[in-house]
């Protein structure tokens, strides 16, 4: 599975603001509502979605600065890993001549390595190299499917096998061995960005916070009541309603769903989650899946990989490749 939403900065659409808020999740019962002076919360556009950081601290100015630092950590990840900027690590790799190594930064190498491991473990159900198909479908702007001949030639290719990750004079480097490889880290980079924001908050001494990147969320510590945060998962049939409430403390959860970005054509929904076997939006009766894990990068990649997957196969994949991760909601 690949996420063809990408990771570029843009302003959220009216539908996203009104129907989705900051993504798949809402705080089911805002723990700080009765103590507003202690809560600093900010929502900004980024990574093709909305980024939210909420911090609780007695010193509001300190909390504001911590929020600034956390958001900066996420935008730094975006600058490195967006496929929409030819100067980013991913942009340079996608435009560099085939078979020539491209020097990349350590963070990008970390995410690529994890993406390739997920691709291998899922037998290609997660493929971060299907960016050309993502560009063809471009569900943010299209209203009709692209010509079948254009995307079918990318189907079932396991393109991730044609991306090499190595070092050059001690620095990380990547190389494409097939011109059809276009790296797209949209199914894993948001989770990594959330983890970086959380690490930044911990460095600041913050012990109670929420970080959310449009459906990839980490709950740092517990609520002020000494209980896990209560995270509401939106119902894909009616995003104004909740279909589940997940208790969360020092743990991540990520949701993949066909109701985030899509267009409808002749009665069918064409969404942003592509099936590498067909290079087209996955045909499935499932509309949403949520995975909880120790890190948000793990939860993000897992949710992308198992969306539409047979539940038994999904459980085996998580058991082997992500011990401790679990399916917590699907519909």
C-alpha cells in the first residue's frame, strides 16, 4: 500500500476543516478544558494536512516555546522528505540520473530504511517507490481516473526492490536502479515527524502533550487527571461522529482511511491509498483501519500497509514485524 497524498505544504480544504478537523482523531474529552490557562494548542497546515500540537504546562510562555520547537521539528522533516520540492532529499533522488548515488541526510536515510523494511515484510503491500502512480492519480485535483495504460504498467512491479540504500564516504546515500522508481514517503514520514516532535517536547521537559499530523497521533504522558488520554476515532461513514474511543498514554496511533482524500466517479470512490498490485486505489469494503504502536512511524507505516488487508494476514504482519503493535479499530 502506498499513500499518494504526498507530504507537501498546502492550505487545508474546506472539506478537511469542516469534516475532518485535524484528521482521523479528536480528543474525546479534552482533559484541559477546565484549566485553559495551562493548555497551549496550535494547529497549522503542513505535510499535506493539518499539524496539531497541544502542550500542558504551568508556564504558558514556556509551553508556547515548546510548541514552536515541536512544530519546527515537523516542518524540518517535511523539508527533507517532501516529493514536491526538487531540492529535498526525496526530490533530488527522484530527479537524479538512474544508477547514480545521491547523498541524503541521516533522518531521510532512517525513514527510507524503515520503509524498505516494511515493504519487504509486507511482501510489497507497502511500497514507498510507487510515486509515479501517486502522481498519476493525484486525487487532490483529479475528477476522473487516469488512462489505465498509464498506471497499469506500474502494477505488481515491487519497485522498492529497485531502490538501494548505502553509504558514500561515510555519508548515507540512495540510488534508483529503475527509472520508474519515484520515492514517496507519504505513508511513513508523517509518523516520523510526529516522533521527532515528541522527542523535542521531551527534551524541553514536557510530560503531557498531544501531537497529531492528520491521523498520525502520539499521546505523551497522561491527562491531568492521571488517566490515559481518550482519543476518538472518526466514523468513516460520518466524520462528525465517533466510531471508537481509544485510551492512550505514551503510545502512538495512526489511521488510514479512504475518506481523507478522494474523488468520486461513476459511483466509485477513488482514494489516496494505492494498492501496489494494481497501482490503483485499493478495492475494499474496509474504509478505515487504526493501529497503535510504540512509535508513530511504526503505527503510520503499519496502518498504511494493512489497510484493506485480510485481518489474519494483517495480524501476522504486525506480530512478526511490529511486536507490540495492534489493530485497535477498523470499519
